[in-house]
C-alpha cells in the first residue's frame, strides 16, 4: 500500500453573490512523501479545487462585525485566524449590501450608488 498524504491549501475568501454567505476556496493537495522533486519537495500527485460556503443566516446590517468575524474564523477550519481582518472587511461589505432592508431595496441602493457619481459628473460638465 502506497502512502500518500493530503494537505489543504487555503485560497481566496470572498462574499457569495446574492446570499448571506462567505465562500472559502481551497485546494486539496495529495502528495507522495516517498517521491521528491528536484528541490527535495514531495511530488504532488493530485490537486483538487474545492469551496466551502459559510452561511450567515443571522447576520444583518446592524450585526456586530468583530463578533461575527471571530465566529466565522473559529467555525471554519479552512480559514486561518490570521485572516480575521479580511473576514471582517467582507462582513462590513455585506452589512452595507444588506443596509436597504430587503434584497430588492439593497440591489436598487447598490445601483444608485454607482449612478449618482455619473449624474453629478454630467451636471458639472454642462
């Protein structure tokens, strides 16, 4: 029986589109510790990308971002504790996205946010 080892390599941590969730990308790397490459590193046999969705059902616009960030990092083995500030930043963005109450209002607010500066520029040019 051949001995292969698996290692999880964390990747990007991003907000899910259209839902209260953070998506954590990672690779599951399988390597053979008995075979070494030119640099003396174990040879990678397989690399499988994966993702973990962390749903934030009780998160809303007025939630405590630091508390939620700690809970997300503590609850997901794919997020290292050094990433807590990044997670807090994503939660802050999510809170802003949720600021409009329901999703439609939030989406409209999101679009208005981009249209207003353009309208102001057009008025200044006239």
